[in-house]
């Protein structure tokens, strides 16, 4: 384990009192940069984890602490707190509006990482500092998050932590993947596809897509809905997926694949087509998004207390596991 050298990485202990000065924000931003540099140093030099010297540390938006794969970040019973002022502009707020209470950000992010772990500390968000002087407007703000799992992150965890006082979720799982295809033209036709040959055949109750490119380097994907509700607008939630080589030679079909489940991509496949059952209108708006590399899965939050978020939910999590089809 690597014990972070605070001086080397320009990290300062101590949380200033309001009203915050620009210097306070610059110090908090430098803390995040220093922690990120220490994480990268430990990762590059083969450490299994890093330890933050016990103390209190200021954070701010919009810069985020970025977790690294195969590394444990031990907060060592430290407290990390976001500096925020609803009524005064942060030096990092580049917006031209005066609604300072809508300035947003995240604190710690698991972004496309594997086997990364956060443990043993307290993380306090911006809600603790907000004035709510413009109550009706500010209470609608729900876009700051404490710990974020996103973009295909897998086998990661948050353990023995307190995470509180964010306007969105204190801990959130984003339905995002490394590579996504959304709002794309599927070139739907009133056809089906022959299972043995992969060739188009006429139909009266199925829709077939045109060829969809499979990005290089992915072994799996899943189908999801679109928009806030994540609805697909499909009559049936099962889809046949046909795979082809670059020269359109047929590889094979996976029948009745369900929405939000892992779909394997066979070796050599560079394109695919889909057939939707019980559909008759090629002009139908099928709200489908494709997630290559999957959404975050097999992540765990355990023995942690999550409270005082904007939505006023209080959790003492003994264990919550986020699988491929179980996301928040």
C-alpha cells in the first residue's frame, strides 16, 4: 500500500469555513488533482492500494476523483467535504447565468474500471452548505452526486463509508457503457430473417433492421430503452439477433434475447441485424439503445451509511450488489 505524501502531491489538510474565498476553492481543486496524481502514481508503480493520511480535506466541483482499476483507495477514516455556496459564484463555474445554486458536479467516480475499491471514510456533499435562499428553485436541483459507478465499471465496491448531503443520489449507478449507439436509424422493413441462412424473408408481423456495425474489441452488449423512462416501445421484449462477417457471410443467430441482458458477440462478427416480433409498422419509433461493453455490473456497496440526500432517503447498507440487470 502506498501512503500518500501530501507535500509531494500538493494536498492540504483542513476544511475552511464559509464564506469561502477563491483561494479556498483553488486549494480544494488542487487537492483533487493531487489525489488523482497519487492514484495514478500508485497504479503505474504496481501498488495494490493507496492510503490517505487521516484528516479533513476540502473538495469542490467540477473536478472529480478518478478511481483506478485494481487499486483500493483507503480514506483511513478521513473526511472529504465539498465547498459550495448557493449565493456566490465559484471560480470554476464557467456559466454566464446567476443561478449559482445550479452549479453541479460529482466527487468520486468509478469510470470504466475493474476491481477498484473505496473504503473507510466520510464524504460530504454540497447540500450541507446550501442556503436555499431561493427555496422553490434550489430544491429542484438534483444534479450533484457523491460516488458514481459508470461506463461499464465492474467488480468494484464502496465499503465502510458514510456518504451524505448530495442533491442527487449520494451513490448512483449510471446505465452507461464504454460505447453506446443511441437514436440511430435501424432501416426497419416488414420482413423477417431466415434462421439457417441469415437471409431476409417476407413477413407480415415482424420487423427486420438493416445492418448495424459492431464496434471492434467488444465481446458483449445489451439492449436498453431510451430517454428518462428507459422504455423501448417494443411490443415484445425479446429480440432475435443475427451476426455477420465483414463480407456479409452469416455467422449465426441468438434467439429471443431479452432487454437488459448480456448478449455475447461471436468471434469475427462485424455487423448484425435484429428481428422484432409482433410488429407491423416500419415507421414505428422503436426507442432502442445499444450498450457495448455492458452497463456497470457486479459492483457492491456494503457496510455503509447513506443519508441526507436531496430525496431524503436514508440507507444503512449491509450489502447492495449492482448486477447487469440491477442498476440504480
